[in-house]
């Protein structure tokens, strides 16, 4: 396509936006409302995914060692665990270290447990870090079947529920976002259908003098693209404004370890480009759907 022709298509597409007046404003408004919701869902989904990854990265398997195992047995057990597929690291923690960690976790009340230091009831433990958090359960079962392993702990119920929650949250979020995008496509498609119907005589004359379908389509595609981009600007500004406030003023006040949102920069740029791209695609696809049906005049 020649640059002069492309320039003409862009000019006509932008003219159509102003020519349609309130219909264009209605389309931009529909895209704006839709993309505000889409942006909010994206922010929630991506940050939930970030928090889930942080929690999953902290998942470890504690392999408690039999009290009857001697030093050679303990060493051999550690070597066998390291050989298993899916093991990232294996760290030995003596019963004294386990008692100290327990006392530290109790805070001020932990000092009272120092009385049992001479007769420590805790077991030596291997702390196993899985390479893939999703493999935690099958890996724990393999370790539990090994000789000289008394028991394994990895927060069985919590981990299972966490993985299920992450799976359902991602699926539901994607379905909702997909539904919102389809709604916006439908609204823009209807707007451009009305435009084409209003200009059907003009399109017919253009075809009679030899204009190709692609020549006629391009201004509508560009019109739809700009409607989508214009509809994305307000959602980006409003949603990122709220996100910046939360990042700057709220996050530091939350003490939960797992609460870790994505940093504003570069997340703001990534989200902006993604929402602009979604807006443009919504507009272009809405044009494609409407032009394909009404161009045969």
C-alpha cells in the first residue's frame, strides 16, 4: 500500500470519528467503562499471581528423621534426597537449630522453652526446596517412603487449597475479562454498523467507480482502532492513579509476609501498553465484524 493511500485512510478514519459525533462518544464511553473493569481485573489477577508465586516459592518439605538413625544414615538420606528429580536444594537442620527456630517463632514466650534445651525432643530435619512448587506433593510422598524418614510436613492442606485457589482465580478472571472484551466489541461493532448503513449509498458509488473492498474497509478499521485507543486512555489514567496511591501509601502499612504487589514502575508501563493494545484490538475487531456483513451493497 502506498504511503499516500495509507495517509488518506487515516485522514478518513479520523474524520469519521468527528462526523459521527455522539455515536463516537457513545462507543468511546462503552470502551472506557469496559476497559476500566478489564484493567481492574488485570491488576487484581496479576498481583494475586505475584502473591501466589511468593507463597509458592516459600513452600518447603520438612523431612523429619528417625531418632534411631545415626550420622551415617542421616548423611546417606540427604544424598538420596538430592538425587530425586525436582529437588532444588537440601539443607540439614539439627534438632538444636529446630528448637531455636521454634523459640524464635514464639516471640517473648519462646524463652520459657529454653528449659527443655538439655533434653531436646525435636528431631533432626532435612529442609527440601522443590524446583517446581506444583511438584511438592508427589515429591513429599517419595521422600516419606525413604528409609530413616519418620514423617514429612509441607503444610499439606494449605498447599493443596492454595494451588486450587490460584487455578480457579486465574480461570474466573480470564473468563470475566473475555466476557467484558466481547461486550465492548459488540458495542463498537454496532456503532460502525450504523455508520456503514448511513453511508451505504456512498459506499455503493465508490464500488461502482472501481473502489476495492479493502480500499473501503481501511478507514473503518482505522476509525475502530482510534475509538478503542481513545477509550483506553481514561481507564489507564484512573486505574494507575489508584494503583500508585496504594503502592506509595498503603503497601508499607500491611505487615503480612505474602502481601507483595508488583512495583509501580515498570508495571504501569506494561499495563498501559497492554490496555492500549486491547483497546485497539477491540476497535479493529468490532470494525471487522461489522464491515464484513454490511459491505456487500
